[in-house]
C-alpha cells in the first residue's frame, strides 16, 4: 500500500469521582438553605414595598449618633 498511511485512533479518558460527590453535597446544602434564602428575600421585598427599609435607614444614623454621644458622656462620668 504505497502512498497510503495506516490510521489509528488514540482515546484518552479521565474518571473524576470526587466532583460527583462534591456536587451532591452542594445540592444538599442548597436544598437545606433554600427555604431560609426565600424567606430572607421575601422579607426584604416586604420591607421595600412597605417602606420599612427606607424608614429604618432614615433613623439609623441619628439614633446611632445619639447613642454614641450618650455613651461618651456616660463614660466621661457626666451622665
């Protein structure tokens, strides 16, 4: 068979046993935390819809500033 080359195929395969186990663990963790994640998202949406989040942000700094001022006065012995 002059002019013709003989062909052959080489196959390379890798078996990964660790990934399947890790994927299964990830799925179990996701299934376990999914209800809490949905609740937190729903609570955040509720706070946005009712304006509670906006009101809380509005009073957060004045309250924390007043608390810190009162604490400073107390620690100085002037409270």
